[in-house]
C-alpha cells in the first residue's frame, strides 16, 4: 500500500527528533521483547500497522539524519530503564539507525540562535534540528517530531515539519 497523498513529501532529507526514534524503539521493545512495562510510553505508534505506515513514510526520503545530541537524549532514556533491558534497547536503536541508513550531524552551539536555545520550551537539541533544517532547506528538508513546541517553532520559522501524529493517526 502506498502512503496517501497527504503524507507525500517531495524532499530528499528527513530530520528525525529524539521522540520519533524513541517511539520506534519502544514499539519494537514491546512487540519483540515483550517489555510490557514500557507499553504505556507508546503515544503514537501503537500497532504494527502504524509502525509499517511510518516505514512507508520514511521510504519517501533519500536521506535521513538527526543530531549527535539526540543520541545523548536517547542515552538518558535508556539508562533509566530496567538494567536487564539496556543492551536490548540499544540494539533496537542501532537497528533502527541501520534500517533507516540514518546519518548524524553535529551542530556547534555557537551556530545556534541563543534566543531559541534559551527558551525553556526548546533547548539546544531542538535548536540543532532547526539549524540542520535551515542548512538543508534547499533540499526540501522536513523535521519529524513528537514535540509540539518544536513543531510549532518550525512552522513559525517557515521550515517544513510534521508531527508524528500526522503520520500515525489514520493507522493506529
């Protein structure tokens, strides 16, 4: 099944926020390893159909990237899980990065807008995603996030962005 036309994006670069990768890894942890205690953390990808819909959406893009800072955010999430599951969760994250052929870009703090970094609702990781989008604007870059504040800031700045709920709402 092809994605509906409302999901089609003509860009070549998909920029993923931490929450999207976390949602993918959580879904797989629940369904492959039966990590039932983290099922409650699933907000957008709750069914295999929704997971497959995301995969179809991702396939529309030639490249996928994120920031190196996002990996640090994943670390904070994973280290707070059950000690027996840490290696398995990292394995899922690695698997998602491989399957997406994910790249990581580093944005230096001095390249970020200090006014955005200082806003309590964003912070340096979100601002680094915005900066990647600006740098790759001519490539039709799109930010995919679960963060409503980041999504709104992108739209206010004229940067293409989608909330993961837009991709999964018809598939859960």
